[in-house]
C-alpha cells in the first residue's frame, strides 16, 4: 500500500472515531464523487514555490475533537454560520 493511501486511511479512521464518539455517523464519498468534489479547503497562507511539500499550521484552538464536532453540528442545526 502506498504511503499516501495509508495517510488517507488514517485520516478517515481519525474522523470516523471523532464523529462516532460525538454521536454522529461518518461516510466516505464513493470514488466518482470524491474525484469531482472538495473534501476540505484550507486558506490563509501565501503562495509557495515549493513543489513537493507544504506545511500547514493549525492553531491549537482549531483542533478537531468530539467537542469541536458537536459545536459545529449545533451551529449548523441552528442556522448559524460556521
């Protein structure tokens, strides 16, 4: 298995664990939908000339956790912007 495939599977497992612990379900999009969709968008850093890797820094307050997921789902349910 390629390392990139392993990383993808680990990320799905982590999201699944967090969602399950928060009481939500998690479903991976089928490949045809995944290939034409957007899984996540991260913005706020300047463009880079580096063509191999880019390090993304996430503030500690933006950690994906059970509490964070519950708060996001409650915001969505009440129509608040996220």
